[in-house]
């Protein structure tokens, strides 16, 4: 097995140059399906993570009941409401989502989404219908735990970004070797697996990346939402899926390290990491 460890120089080499003749459509058109009543921050953090990593056009679909909150908080993304039930996306949202999918370069689904029959139907439909890469995070993973055959049936790339609990729900078994466990599940599901934690493991089942950036100050709600936004942004800009996941993990951890150095691990927040990302990319 080939295992790689990224450093800042390698990350900059893998990132595409910004075309001086480019426009907003040149740098990725991405769709994020996030948030639910009580979890408005997840949608915000994912969208800003994408924008702070260079996404050209970011579309954020949220349950109608939280649309006003997100529209006030977010200026740069195109925020639009979707039908919901009890604060979570309902299956009635599917026609509007299907209209938007064909023009997207990458899709993120899951942060703050909640678990319900409606969210399952939305996630299932996106996985079955979209031809571009998909990042599946948080409740996007949880609602698919009993439907792994849908993941196996996808032909387009899928990136899963579980923490240990989500990893176990989707069929992973963590023993003494986290990378081996991630590799096994990646092969089983035909996905790219990013197993969060100290020294995050990223693998497609054949090539492995071990991320060594990051610190315990990042262990706070919302941090993973920023990560998923970073990854979908990189996918939208044309970076290969495995490398997009690995670069995303490195940038996320490096932003956390900057914040820890300046603010300390106790007081740093995911919003601070958003502010640190541009300094790593200038």
C-alpha cells in the first residue's frame, strides 16, 4: 500500500492556479444541502468553508423554516428554501433539487441535516441521480447506514467524512490500525473514506494519505462542517477526489493550528478557522 503525508509545499503544488481570465463560473459551481431547525450553524459553516477555499458559485439549499436565518447570515452564497417537515427537508424538496443537479460540479449533503424519512429520500435521490462527485457528511452518512447498497451502486465519486461513531454506523470496524479499517470500508463501499480524528486517515482503498495537521482545540461542534465545505469546494474546482479530501484535511488542520497558536486551544472556534483559511492560500 502507498501511504503519503502532505506538507504545505505539496498542497500548494496540487492546488490549481487561478486563471487570470477566469470568472465565477470557472472556479466551480457547487450545491450544498445542509441544515435543519436547531442546526442552522452547520449550513453557515459549510458554505463559508467552501467560499473561503475558492469556490466560484455556491448554492445552499436549506429547509424553508430556517431560510430566513441563513439568508440574513450569508451574503455570498445563493441561499434558497426547500420544502420541509418539522424543520427537516422533506421528499417534496426533491423536484427542486433535481432541477439544479445537472449543472453542478460537486455536491455536499449532510451537515446539520437531521434524520427523517424525508432526509433519507433526499440523500438517496441525490446519490442515485447526480453524475458529479458527492461529499457525504454527518447525517448524510447516518441515514444511509442501512442502505449501503446505494453507495456501492454509484459510478461517480463519493467521499464519506465520518467521525468514529458515524464510521461504525456505516459498517466500519476500528481496531488498532485506523488506516487499515478505513481502507477496508473504502473498498467495500467503493468510496473515498476520510476518517476524522488525530492523524486523519484518507484512502480510496488503495492509496492512503495520513494528515498530521490539527490539534484538540478543533474538537468542537461545527469544525467538521467547515471541513466538508472545504472538500466540496476543491472538488468543484476540478481537483481529483482523493486529493481533494487529503488537501481539505490538511488545510482544515493547518487553519486550526494557526488558530491554536494565536488564540489557544480552549477559546478557538470554527469561525476562527474560516478566517485563517485565506492566510494559508495567499
